[in-house]
C-alpha cells in the first residue's frame, strides 16, 4: 500500500449518461496491470512450490512477481532515500527481498502481491473519483448557438468562446452551455447535476440557469452571465481540486510522526536482528521475526487515516454545491460550537417583496396595487421592482403611465388612467399619520404608501423574503452545536427581530457595523468558543476572516466575502450550512475511527510478533488488511446519503407565504 495519498475529486450527482462513458476501466491503470501480473505469476508459482517441483519451474515466476509488484515501490523508496527520508514503500520491499534472501520466496511473494494489490485499489478509487470531475466539465456542451444582437441570426460557436452578455438559444433536449439568465421562453430544466433536485424546475424570463443542466420541452433564450471558465461547474471543479491538494493539520502532524516512526521501526528491526544473533539465536528464525516486525509496525494504515475521509467529504460537499477550500477547512467546520448568522442575503433572499396590501379606502387592494405598479414601472429602485413583481404575480393588468417623476426620499408620481398616483414614504405622502403604516413598521416591515388624487389608497407592507428552509437550518444548527445561532446584522432592530422570530433565533444583535461583528466574534473566542460565521456581503468579510471558520453564500455573495470564507454555498441554500457542518463532523469521526483501527491493529500484531510467533504471511495479511480497511472506511463519505443526514428534517414547510390575492 503506497503511503502517499492522492487527491480525491468529487463524483458527479445526478444520472447523466456521461458518467459511464468517462469512467476509467481498471485495466487502463498501470498500477492495476502490474499488480495483476504480480498476482498471476505468484498464483502460477504457488502450486509448483508447494508440490515440491524443481526450483527452475517456479523460481522465474517468483522473480516476475517480485519485479512486477515491487519495482514502483522500490523506485519511490529510493527517491525518498535521496531526499534523506524513509518511506514505508521501501520498508515493504526490503522485507520482501529479505524473505527471498533466506529462501522464503513464497512469503516474500505474498507480501509483494498484497502490497501491490492494495496500491492498485487505491489508484483505481482515486482515478474513478477524478473521472467524476472530468465528467462535470463534460456535461457542458462543446458548442452553442449564439444569437446576433442586431439581426437575431444564430451562429454555432465553441462554448468556450461565449462571453458575458452574449445571448444563446437553447433548443429542447439540449444542455445549457453557460450560466445565465432566461430572457425569453419557458421550459422545464433538469438541474440535478447542480442542485440535486430530483424533478425538473420551471424556468422562464428572469430565472437563473446553470451550465450543464438539461433543457426540457421548450426553447430558451439565455443571456450568458459568466464565462464558461467561471461557471458553477467550473468553480466546483477548480475549488475541489485545489482543496484536495491541501492537507489538514491532523494529516500534517501524522506526516511528521511518520518519518520518526519509520526511523524507529528500522532501528527496532535492526535491534531485533542483532541482539538475538549476538546471543546465539538461529539466523533464519531471527531474520523472519525481524522482518515480520518491520512489516506489521509500518505506519501505512496511520498515514491513510486522515486524508481519505476529509477528501471524500470535500468531494461530496462539492457535488452538492458547497465548495470547501481545503482539507484544513473541512476539518475545522465540524469543530464549531457557536454559530453567527447574517440576516440579509443569508437567512433572507436579499430582495424586497410585497408581503401584504392594506387598502385604506374604496379603491380596493388589487386596484391600488395595479395603479402603484404602473407608476413604479419606469423606476429602477428595488422597492419599485417589488411592487411591479407583486402586481404581475397577481395577474393584474398595468395601465399606461404618463408624466413619471421621481423624488429621492419621497417616492414617485405618475398620471395613470387619468389619476395622479403617488407611491412613496408614508411620512411624505400621509402627513397626518397612518395607523396601518405604523403597525407595518412596528412589525419589522417597510411601509410604502399609495395615494390616488391625493387620497390615501393603500399601504404596501414590504419585507425581505425568508429563504426556503431557513428555520429548519437554524433548528439543525441548534441541534448540532447545542445552542441556537446568534443573528449579527447591520439592519434595524425591528426587521432583525422579525426574522429572528420567524427562524427561531433568540440572540439578536442589530444595527452593527463590520467592526462590531468582528468584536462579537473575538469576544466569543476569548471565552473559548469556536466560532463559525455565515454571511454574504462586504460588511461580513471581516467577521468571516476573524472567525475560526467562515461560510459565504455564493450566489448573492460579494467577491470579498467569498475570498474571506473557508467554504462557499454556491446556490445560497440555507439547508447546506448545517449539512456541511454535519458532514465535517462525520469526517472527523471517521478520522478518529481510522486512527483507532490502525493503532489497535499495529499494536496487536507487534505484540504477537514480539511475545509469540507471528507467521510472516499472517503478519502481511493483517497489516495490509488494516490498511485497506482504513482506506475504504474513509471513502464511505463519497456516498450521496452522507449529505444532510440526521441534521436536517425530511420535509420543509417553512417557505414564506405568497403575496395574498
């Protein structure tokens, strides 16, 4: 079993047919071919040797076995020696050659075969998961139909040639070539490769779409929102590969121990050989015991205890849209015992919506909303877009507006259906005050007044829509850490209390500047807490950087926040936060399990060899068996069912209510 741990890349979620075509066959790997040749030669030599056939019949076969299975570990061991380090590969090869030197060709050959086979299994597992990364990139089509912005004519171009702002036509049954926004058309899109959703989702004008997802029965015109190299799929691949190249603190510690451990094994082996021989012991028996000790005391299983679980966790998280930047970050995520959440863009969508229409006269709610939306149609203010979206969601016809005017801080005015319509601040439009507006603002919502010909017609209650699953995510984080998260926000206290009440948060700290958030994080750290901060904006970046671990919401998050965080939630799903924390904790538990398994096996085999008589073949089988067991235990986290787990409820009924009709 090789001591080096290769990076593990994430398997692709969803069932695209690409996976089967891109999957590496075992016979394509040189490690598998050499191991197979070594095993075949050994199996041919074994019956001849046991039957007492002449040495010339089985000797060359053993030689082939040793050469095929041992040349690569020997080469790696020599390289390590040149770098003045000891490698477990070299220990295994030395033990096999020592066995052959005293005529124990069968025992040495068995060691070579098992060692080469375990290395081949590791190489195959690593390559199969690496295939999944290439498969992710293969999901995005190589060609795209780009529309001319002037004539509207289509031109087939390479997907890599697309640029931000281009418009592409995606026909039924085609995969989308880039991330972007739907301009025209309606269809259902299978997004399983990106979101993990089992059913296609409806997509129309204004909806985001992702490269590599499969269009359904309709045609879509899509404005490209990012170069193909910056798509969600490409970012998942790049960040997971980058994370796989890093090492966790536990792994770094183990690698430091490995060198000293290997040196100690060599010294102890020489002592086990020299001391008994000096006392007159039999040479062959003493050498066999010393070689058996060198094999069973080698730290192969310990070396593989840490990285497979962490890299598997990174792969699984990346497959579900959470990009963990390093193995160290994955290890730290599970240590958090205090969690701080931002409000806008983290627990909420970060976009206003009309939650309620409160009529004030006989105009009627729908009529007042239609007039307000018509007046706001020409405005680019976020509140204006929310009013227009609410009217369209109700299916209201918007009359034509004339004489539009906008006054900052007061609102807009326009002539609609012969009426003077004003939309804006209640304080500016209703000087005498309005109980409905006061009640709305006391509830943590923004009140927008609508007047028609100077008469108050309605108050629109506007708030920031809670993210789907936010209350369930908060509850899951509470179960994971044993304490409810804290809300750290720069928003006003009333709005913060409303969101806290809807999500089950009790500790609310509102009206904070960025330095106030950092101060809160550092105060917790001084109290001995391990802090995880979740945010999305520039104002969250200092707290993300100051915390032990930070998670950024990637879809609406600022570049600075994503740079400062240790992990990025690509799709802004609130449920992904407790899911990745729970996954990290499972990875840490597997690391501990692996270290216990490795330590117990090594201690047991070493004790058996020193106190009793451990046959070399049995020592080889026990040592390599524990190594393979540790490796397989680590890659269990590649399974899809490891995502989410007991931290999240099976269903979620917490979505914010729709605008009433």
